[in-house]
C-alpha cells in the first residue's frame, strides 16, 4: 500500500511541478531598483546566506519569489538533486526540510532557519537593517 501511495504522489508531483514552475515563470515579480551603492550594501549583507531548496517545492518557489522581489543575491542549493548539498542540510540543520536558509553569522557561527514565512520575514527585516547600516 505504501508503494502505491508513494507512486501516486510522485505522479501528482510530476504533473503539478511543471505547472507551478510555468506559473512562476509567467508571473515573476520585478525586483526593487536600488542605487549601485545601496545594492552593494545589500549584497554584502546577503553574501553569508545560502538557501537549500527543492526546485519544484511550492514553499521554495514562494521563498525564491520573495528573494527576487527584494532583489537579493542569495546562493541557492538543490537539496534534492545534489547529494553533497543534501548531506550539508542534514548534517547542519539536522533534518532534510526545505526551504532552509543557512545563515553564517559575523562570528562564524551558523544558524539554520526553516519555514518559508520565517525565512521571508528574516530577509525583509535583515534587508531593512542592511539598508539602514551605512558602514
């Protein structure tokens, strides 16, 4: 019975995934226009961020859209198709759950943030802090 359920959901994923990606592509949000100096400050703030994702995961798509809308340059890693990224996610975060944002702090500590809404909230708050910080 488990095998039937597994293949059923794989079939649903095979159908729904491309539809989600197409809708995402057709409705891609425009990014924020910033001055080069301001964008450089934002990039400096986001250089220590990595998002682990599955390409067709709806919550990952939601998070990527927020990243695009905020014009953030954040490295993304495929935790489904790239075994080393999957292993990093498991070892560092303790669970294979996406989206997951790895945050390297100024003191070289690492924090793992799960849940798309929490990640988006963190990015929006960090963005405001990063823009206000002129150093």
